[in-house]
């Protein structure tokens, strides 16, 4: 454990940041899962609606640099392609 006051404070801040980022990452994964389950259900219009909501979440988390912007773009692209491929 840190002995210097500033190092102890940095450790506290780091832990708070880690927990906050973890919750945001979890929100991202949940949004992606909601889109995938809508695609699996086979309802194209519902999948589009869910993707629109998920895109906002994905972009917000990328803006906060929780995940890289390319990763967020890749997820959105693949989900959108999966919706387009639906019969």
C-alpha cells in the first residue's frame, strides 16, 4: 500500500475510476447483447430500433475513451450488417 498521502489519494481515485469505467463497459456489452437478441428473434424493425439506442450508448462510451473509437465503429458496423442481412 502507498505510504505517501498523494499516492494514497491517487490509489483511491484510480479505484473509483476503475469501478465507473467497468460499469460503463458493462452497459456497452448489454446494449450489444440487446441488439443481438433482437436479431436472433427475427424482428427487423425492432432490431433497427434497438440498434439506434445501442449506437448512442456505444458512441458515448467511445467519446469517454472507455473503448477505442475503432472498436465502437466496428461493433456498430457489424450489428448493422447483421440487420441488413436479415431476410
